């Protein structure tokens, strides 16, 4: 039996145009509405001006102008229930990918298998939104595990 088309809006933030194009096409092909952005500043602007809701932010961690972590904090101030999937090739230099995967449900290490990426996105889209209590307590949008990965 074929899987039903996906639903929801994803803000995709990736400074490498080729990667952004591939992921945008992939997510759009699954049925998601994709709002692509080339950096954190552009993404924050898109999020603020987008008339509909955003269900998930998929963002690179290391980008010019505004890091993915800064973007996550900025967006979580306005939308504390927002789900965020961080991507980076650099965190695997700090911890092994298996340790990151166990500690952080909303992080994927680049390069990744597209099937693993799709599974992570589907899991996060199906998960209940982050609670307002986490944001009010000052928790990082991705949880305390990200700080252990060397990000502020």
C-alpha cells in the first residue's frame, strides 16, 4: 500500500544552493509545502511574513550571516512550539554520529542518506510540538544536547 502524501509546511534553510534544490525537490515531491531560504536572515524574514503556519524548520547549522542555532533561538522566541531539524557536517567532528543520533532526535549529520533524512522529517512532523514550558525555561530549541555538540 502506498504511503499517503505528506502534509505540512517546511522552512528549508541551506546556504549551498545545490543541496537546497535537492532537498526542496525531495520534500516537495513527498507532498510538503517547502519555503526555501539561502541563509538564516532570509529564513527569519520568510517566517515572519509567511501567512500560513510553519510545521518544521530544517536548517544547516553553519551559514553566513546567521547560524542555524541563532535562527532556532530567534524563531523559538516567537513560535516556542516550532519543531527544528538541524543539519551539519561539523558536529560529527565533535562527537561520533551514533552518539549524536542517540542524544539528539532533531539533528542529522551530513552527509546523510536521503531515506534517513525523510524518516527524520516524518518523525518530527508526526511528533507533538515542543512545549511552551521548554521555551519559557530557556531551553535551546533543540534541547540541551546541542550544547554538548559544541554549539552555544
